[in-house]
């Protein structure tokens, strides 16, 4: 917004000398308070995930993965290549947004329609941050892009809120679609994944990934590296939450990450490895980078073992 002449002039003039120490002191106090909050946050013990509380992390596997739930299947044949606690029902965090995207696209809503972020889209429960302030206006397509690529919660909530019939109709459609896909252990209560009541298991999520992969736009938006969107007169850059999309070692056709404390670190992907199209589900990984380390460990194992994997299934605790 352009400055008025009087305001600009006032900005150029120096404040009274007596006010400078007060302003400097105020800034220092704010910095000290911010630093204290950061120290307290870093020192606070991490809350255990549902998987940790129920003992899923006590289950071992041949690759010593930090994710308590893992499932890798061949997309074309449904052959299970790796399995660890595949039936455990856990919170799925922002993996929810894949279903959000499917419901929006299957309804055929215009992607160029302008939607506005409102105070209803602010997360008051988890206190998650967002650069989309109330009043931000973006197209439905841009909201969809940010929800899939950057896991933007306010964008996902706005998509559900602007569905015909509002949020209740949107959530009902999410659950109906899950049942249609055979995801009988899955339940949704909202479109972002911030609620720990959004739950599923690895088997159901392979069905979700396969269905989402059939939508070219979901493939494109979920794997794009970054996007710049106009928010008012500013351009804001968003990046993909999954660093593996930038790796030359990976050929990823679809992906979605997720995290809330109850769910741990999660990721689902469709990727081509060892000459096969695979669907990979990793849930409840302990540690900030553990899901990526686990994915890399699986990639190396698959590249060396997939031709012989049928004979190894019994060793993986299928």
C-alpha cells in the first residue's frame, strides 16, 4: 500500500532524541522475550505420538526404520514388498489433504473462482502458523496447490468451507469417498489433518494414493517444487514440504507429508523404483528427519532386493 505524503515525510524525520533509548529498549525486550519462548519450546519434552503410547515403536524390522508403520506395495499388482504394522489405525495429519483435493476436484468446482481466507480458517487448537492472513484472496486452484505442495492448513480449510453445503457437507463427502474406495478403517472430521481424529491405516492409505494418482492435477501440484502467489501487493514464495522431490535419486509421481504430535512425522508417495511403480506409506516416524532417512533406506533396499523380494516377504513379518 502506497504511503501518504504526510506519513512518508514523518517517517523520514528523526524521532526526538529522548525516544530513541525507549524504542531501543522496547525492541531489546521483545527480542529477549522471543528468545526465552524459543528456549522454553526447545526444552519442552516432545509429546509422545499415539504409536509411541501404544507400543508400535517396539516392533522391530529388518531395516531398523524409525517409522512405526510402513507399507510398500506394487501399484500395478498390489504385491506387498515391505510391511510393518500395516493395520494399525493412527492419526494421519496432513495426508488428509489428498482426500480434500480429491473431493474438490470430483465436485468439478471452478478452479479460477476466488476464495477468501477468513478467521474461521485459523487453527486455534494446534496454534499452527500460516502466511495466509484473514482477507487473503486466492483462486480455488491456488488454494489447492498450496494445500498439496506446502501443506497450507488455512488453504485446505477454506476449500472445505467453500464447498456446496459448507464444511459438514464436505466432511460427509470425504467419508463417503473413503468408503467408496474401500478405506473401511478411515475416518475424517475436517479437511486439514490438524485434528488427531482424522485416522487411517497403511492399507487404506495405499488405496487413497492410488486413487489420487489417477488425478493428473493432484500429481502435478503435489510434486511441484515451489510456487509464488500474490498476496495483496506482495509475492510470497512457498516450497514443497517433501525435500525428496528435489532429489535426482527419486522419481516421485505423487506425495504428501504430514505432522502433528499425535501422528508423528508421516509421508505417502507414489514413486518409480527398481523399474516398478510403487506406493509407499510411512507413518509415525520419530524424529524430524526420520521419515526421509527411512524412505532413503527403503529406496536402497528396494533397488537391490526387489527382483528377489517375493522370497523375502516372510522375513519382513508380513
